């Protein structure tokens, strides 16, 4: 069942114009920061401030009230005192504005008085056919459009992972961390108290959104299980969904309730809902982001049989052990393939699977030749590689060698980068997933190149394995549906 | 039972002089890099190259053979072709050198011929009372002495966590990652094939080492369970030990065997050994480092009751849920304390536990006043704080505000830094653990200050909880022994 097009969230995630009610020239207020973020983020449409007294806000002509706007905006963002929220909503309705983000808090989550206010808001909106995110939320983001009504800048490339979260923090304060990890987002919504638009609406929207290749959910509690299940099943039929649920314990339920007024339920109940919906459950937010990244960028493996390739015995063994713990398989390679590999690697290496080159720094072997041999093997469904790195390693060596020998870091970086495009290409051509790890960050030229080429690269071998397992599980969930 | 002092590892971890056999002026060889690392690391004693033809190596007078040295060195590091290892060991014995690091590979891990070579090495060493690390290892490190015979620089401050590892990678390639995470090391040894010095010897040494406040072990397989158990029990009676074991699965056992010739055993067996030894088992290397950091820097809590303090509802709820999953408790705060907190925080906040300030950026409240109130409460054994950050947040805001308002990032950084020393001091004075998280890195002035003040600060709320749980479990293990 498709959602009603008239109730589409397109004007919220893809507005042509945005008004900010509560932005001013005082940078210490949230509304100002949110408006600045949208101005600075590269959003192309009009960004219009609404302020009772200032004629110009952040360089833009301001209007006293929403009713004064010369024409309706697609989206109005409200960051006003709790006491005036309803009045501003009435203004919006009067001006023909049909989509809001209500950032203001002080509703259900603060007790009975707030709950009464929230009921009034709900009634008002329903009567006017208004659709809104919040209240008590951070806002929305569309990185492909430069739209970011949250209070923290998005400084990474647009990506394929979309998030819907009952916490604003997980789509704002984590943006820099995600950029450091190399993870890019498509769209994101902090649903707050989710009085109107909730996780189910977001799932419905993301299901049809071509920019969204995978979805991540942060869940404190679901009110309408039936609606959630329907939307989730519709979404998971098209793209993988991964969720964190934090309300299953006494502490989590209590904290979620005072955070967003969420009504939590037992862990086992949510496990069941997620299973029925075809949603992958992640144990923590780091896993949600990291698995979501792999799900948004890699093909799903046809089976559990993986190869591990590395030049380092410790991470090889960590990966090999984690493969089993995560329910994957590490088959011995066919003898002919073993023999072929043996010819190419040092005598101290191993060709059993893991394939361990030991101390060989031949980037073509590790980055192109062996990956191609392993991915071409019909008995291998996916490839884990640990240890490809570039400038950060050379840089450290060059620093050590200073005054002794001259290491041309830039030349080495260029030399090694030549091996990234073939790996990225074989990833696409052979249609099997590649997941990588290494201990260097995006300041390393190879790490950056690989990540930007769509290959997830984690700072932990075991994490890389868990992401491969997420791909495998998502594939099984999909197959069960199909 | 104390170890035999004559067999002490002091000359290996605290040598007064080191020779490198196999270092040259060719920077592409491992031995050269290892020697450079020790020269550059700040090691104060003589660093002497041994090379068959070059008279000067890396600016130091070289000797043709170890037998040519004017006097014995405390430690000789061998990075020579496999075929000549035994000859060089004979030279060492002849020159009265009693401690070696044998980096060279090509022994038990490569098959029967290597195993025979290894047996010969063992016999030779035993006959001469030689003690050695390796073969097939990366070397040793003493950050307090600037000693680092591995091939990667240690560029962080000296710390309290010592590592013994059957993988060299986990004490070399991870050094930059650990520095980025804020984790500092005391000593480290890559034991390789562990023909002589093994994990048990390292545990014995670390038990008595005043610089070592906690120990981390990477284990592929333990040959002499009885000896390991005795050394581990002696060590855990004095300081916490955390271990990763990767040989418990078919894949892990196979990989470990071709890596270091390790003989692995079933997971349950190792679980039992670790439990008897009072060793905490970690699920992966990231946890080993991260828990080890907390164990080396924080007091152990007297009980499982923690308080969670934050200005962010999502991480508060993640922490609250993780607290239960990790076997800790999150008691409701006493009503008088709740009332006292309520007076100080915004009306949208919560004082139940988690204490959530919501959108309040008052650093004194979050960083000093509330932590003191919570840690002083007798019913609270430890404190988790999420969200203290400084310059990286202001910096992002300042960048957004550019041309609109002027944010004095440096002034704000100085202002916020004033709140770190009182928190560090109350941590020591009240003797209860503080573990923190936030999504910014060490480029943030507050994160750096807190970490350098001895407070573990992770990039994930759930990770912070897991580290607090490690402290609690280590405390229970200690109490059971005492």
C-alpha cells in the first residue's frame, strides 16, 4: 500500500522555500543558528526570516508574522517560546503553509500541561491538513539539496544513507564524527515527539526516495505498531533498514520517556516487530551508522562465504574469528587457487584463507591482483581486506627518516592511488561486496580514495566483519521477502 | 610465587644499551626502520648498529659482528635473514649478551623445516641462559624510556596501559589510532612465536612494573596453561588484566596457526582459564584498548550503581539502556537530590537519572557542579558524562557565523578549560570513576584536556558504558580474590 501522495513529505525534505520563525541577529539563539546553517549549507531557494521587530535578519528581509509573507513557503521552521507555538501554527495555516518543523520543546515530555498543549496542536494541525515534524526536535536535512535546518553544519559529501531518529543529537552532534569515519548521509529527520510525522512516515518517504539507498532508525518507542510495520515492510522490500532500539530496559524506557515522552516496550516485542518488518537490529549507534554505510554502498552477498585478505597476521586472525562469531563462513580456498596465490606471495605468507601476505607492501598485489582472484572465485561471496594504506604510513616513515634518506611522500601517494580505481571498478563489475579496515584515518590518501569510491573502510577489523555480516543478513531478509 | 630475579625481563624493557643486527643505511629494510625508531624515540643509551660491510650506519659507528662489540649490550635486536639467525645468536652468546629480540620470521609458523630451526634455537638459548622475544615478532616498547624497537613511531604521551601481544600489528600499526583515541601506553611486547618469552613472562614482569597500571593481552593460543594461570593470578592480584582471545573458532584457530604457529583451544576452555585467572575478556581489540585505558586510569567502583549526566536526550537514553545491558544499575536519585538538581536545570530537563540538562550549554553546571553533587551521593558508585566539548563545537559555530557575528573561539576555549581541573581533582579526591563520551575528537580543547587529565573520553556513549562496566567487573574480580 503506497502512502497518500497528498500527504507526501516532499515539501519537508525538498522544499523550494523555507521560513524561519524565531531566527534573529542574535547568534546565541537556536533559531538563528538553524537559519544560518541553511543559508551556509548551499540551499538554493529563498530563506526567509520571521521576526516581530527586526526588519533584516542575517542579511535577509524579515517579516513580522507568517501571515505577512507575500506568498506561502513550502516549509516553515518554528523555534519560538513554547507559549506562542500554537499562535504561530495558526498564522501558518492562515497563510496557506502546509508543512512545518516545530523545534520548540515543552510538550508531552514535560508532563500533563505539556500533554494538553500537544493535544491542542495535534487537533489544530489535523483540522487544517497540516503536516509537521516535532515538536521537540532538531529539524531535517537533505544533503543533496544543501538543506540543513539543524544547528550543526554538514561538511561531508552527499551520500546514500538516510536517518530517522527520535533523538536530534544523532543527526547533528554526530555529523563531524561521521565525516571523520568517512560516512555520508542522504536525508535525515529528527522526529522529536512525533505528534504528526513519525518514523513510519519517514520510512514511507525513504522507500520512494531515489537518493536513499539504505535507512537507519533510532527508536525510543513506537506508538502505532501496525502502521510502523506496514511502512517498514514497504521500505525493506526496496532497500535495507537498520534500527537501534533503546527502550527495552528499565533505564532506557525511563530515559526515553523523559526525553520524547516515548512509550517503550519489552526488547523481545521489538525484536519481533523488527523481524517481521525485515529490519536489521544494531546493538548501538556506531553500528547503526557503520552498517548503514555498508548497506548504502555495497551489493548484498549471495551467501555467507567470505575471503579475508591482508598483510598482517593479527588482524587476519581477528577477522577470521569474527567471521565465525558473526555467522559468516571462511572456506578453505580451492587448491588450484591456493597454488596460484602461493606463487605470488612471500614464503612466510599463507594462502589458506585468510590470505596473508605477511610483510609485503606490494600495493598492486594486495589492492588489485589478489582481490580480483578472490572475487572471481565462485565459492566466495564477499571480500574483507585489511591493511591498505598510503600517505599516513609513508608520512610517518618520512618523518622518521628525516635527515637520513629522502622519502617522496607525494610520489608514493600518487603511485599507490593508481590502485584504487581498479578495485572500485571490480567491486561494481563483479557485484560482490568489498569491506575494508585499517588503522589510519581519512587524512590518509588511500583511505579517503577508497571511502570516496564507495568502499566502506573501518578502523577495526572486527567492525569490518560485522558490517559484512550486516550485508549478509540484509540479503537473507530480502530473499525471505522475495 | 615470584619469578626468578635472574630471569627478569628488565634488560629487555629497560635496557641501557641496544644493538641492531640487520640495520643498514637502506631505509626500505625493516631493521633500519626499527633502529631509526629507537634513535628518534628519545632513547638515551647507546644504539649500536651491526652490519657486515657498512662502517657507519644511520650516523652511528657500526660493528661487523656482535662479537666485535667493545662490551656487551643489554639488548640486541636481530633482523637478519632466517638462515643466519642461529649464527648471530651464537655470536651474541659468545659476546656475553643475554637478552635478544628476534624479529626474523620463518620458524614454526612456516612448517616442519621452520619447526626444526626453532627447536635448535630453543636449545641453543636454553643452554646459554639466553632470554629472547620472538622469533617472528615486531619488538618491544617502553614509552617512559623512549624505547621503541618496532617499525612505527610512538607519538603520544607515556601512559599506564601495557600490552603483550601475539600480533605485532596490535602494538605498531594501531599506535596512531590509539593516539587519535587519546589512549597512551606504558610498555608493549610483541611475543611472536613466543619460543622463550611468552605472555606469562610478560604478565610476571608487568605485575611488578610500577609504570604498568593495567595490562592488555592479545591471545591466539596459550601453550602452557598452568604457567599462564600462575602468572596471570599474580598479576591480577595487583592490577587489572583484560584479554582478547581469537583462537576459539575454526577460522581463528586456522589463521592463528599460520600466523604464529599458535595452538588454539575451544572458546569455553579459554573462558574458564580467564575466569580462574581473574582476567576480563574483551570481545574485540577496540574494546581491549578502550577498557584497558579506563582500567589504567580510573579507580574501580565499589558497586554497580551509576549516574548518567548529559545535555542530550538521545545519548542519555543510549547510555541508560546500555547500563542495563552491561549489568550495571541506574538507580533513581534520592528525592532531595532530585529537587536540588531540578532547581538548577531548565524546566524541560530531567533529574531522575539520567540527569538531562537538555539544551543548556552551561559548562560549570555540566562539568563541575552536577558531577560533584552526583559523585558525593553515597548511593552512586560511578559517573558517566556525555557531551562536554569545546573548541570544535565553537569552531564550527564560528565558521557558520562568519561575517554575521564574531565568536571568540580562543576566549571560549580558555573559559571552558577552566572547568577541567576541578573535575579531574574531584575524580581523584572522591575515589569514584568518571567515564565520558562525546562526538568530538582530540582536536577539541576540552576532549584533549579531559583525556590528558586521566579521564577516559570515548566517541560513543555505549562504549563509555562498556568501559564503566569493565571497571565494575574488574572490581568484582579483585574483590573475589581479596
